[in-house]
C-alpha cells in the first residue's frame, strides 16, 4: 500500500509558513507515514532552508506523480509567483495572491484524486483581501473552491475537540445567524466526522450563548430555547448522544475531563479561546464537510518573527499527523 500524498500549501510567503514547512520536512520520520508535497514557491523554500539551517534540497516538479518523496529533499509544485525580494512581516497583495493560488492548486489536485489530503500553512487575511480575494479565511475559501454550500470549523488540542456553529463574523451577527437548522447541521457534521475517525458513539455537548446557558430565561432573551434546544431535541430523537445547551464556563473543563468527545461552540472566541489556552503548538484546524480532507495549523502568519528562524513547527506536524489519520487506508 502506497503512503498518502499530503499537499502542504505554503501560505503567505511573508510569514512563517515556509520556515515551519522546512522544519517539519526535516523530520525524517514523517516520510515513513506520508508523501509530503509542498504547493508553493521553490525559491521561497530555499530561502527558508537557509534561515532554518535544515540543509534540505528543494526539487521542483510538475505533478504529484513525479515526486521522489524521500527524506532530505522537499518535492515542490513550484508556481513561481513570489518575487525574490518579498520582505518578511508585511502585508502584500503579491503574497496574498500567492497564498490563494497555492490553495487553488492544492484543491484542484485533491478533487482530482492526485493528492489524498491538504494541510495548510497560515495565510494573512489582509493580504488575501489586498489581492482581491474577499474571504475571511481558509475555511470559506475552500468551501468556495469546492462549491460546498456549508462547512464547519473543528479545532482540536490534546484532550479537546471543538466544532463551531459560526466563525468569522462579529458577535452580534453570530447571534443573529444562529438558528436551529444551522445548529443541527453543525452537530451532525461533527458527529459524522468523529464516527468516521473511529469513535462509534460520540458524546457531544452544546454550549449556550448566554452566561449560564441563559439560566432558564434569566439571562438573555430566550436564545437557548429558541435557537439551540430544538436542534438538540431533534438530534436526541435520532439517537445521537448530545446534551445541552450547557454553560460554556464549565463545559470545556468537563470535556477536558473526558465527559464529552466534542464541544459545540456557538461563536468564534467561545471555542477558540479554550483550544489556544491548551497550546498553540498543539492546536489543529480541520474543515468538516468538504469533499476533500483539509487540516491546518491553528496559528497565524506570525509576521513579528517571520524570517528569524524562530517559528515552532509542532502545530504543522500535528496537522500533518491528523491529515494522515483521516485518509482512508486503501491508497493504491
């Protein structure tokens, strides 16, 4: 059985993406589990190899099938669109366009079955917008590129999984957007993803919106009863093990204690905060609902340290590990 090809997109070239990629691909043991393929810019990778002092060779190729995939060499589908003089740590349209093109190419390869998963290094939303691509982030961009009407963001860290009902919108808009149908679809996507990963009967807990999950109407305007409870009741009637809405201030502690396999967060910071407290170096972002497998680091471009060689590649290694585990076993 051949190892899966994992397409690693380089992200924003002005950020730490090239550096964490070269550090991760310097780990020889990675090649025992997958065939890593960078979708990016060969010159940027060579500069990153110098910065990180990893001593790797960079080998431009045209197709995934042309890769050699052995330790010591980075196979790269080189789109050759980043200028050599691109400065680190600055928002630029050219870097934003590059990040978009890397994702676009990886998605095309994944949809065609030439790679088995996508693992993304961070992009910069401002640079993406400067290049004319008005997406809040990878999740929405991948949904558009695959013509997927609705996806969910799942974050994982040691001992905790969180799926989000809403993500990159303001808090007032998020509360407005939350409705029983969206809540139910999000929970079903999370449930199905965990079942596919080997958890036969996932235990799912759903956060409330208001403090104390509304305290039976004491706080808020009845959002829990109107927007969340109907979804929970419907899912329970289908035999899904789901509880809630529950107070978020204690729910994450209970999940880390292993009372639940998955927490459903209502909005961005409600779910992101606990994950990031557990450690940015261990966090992974998984897009649920796409026709392709996609994982990502759970940190940004780190413009403040880009080019210094200080970036930690642990989150990328974990994202690659989870991408490998999500790939179906039969790759011929």
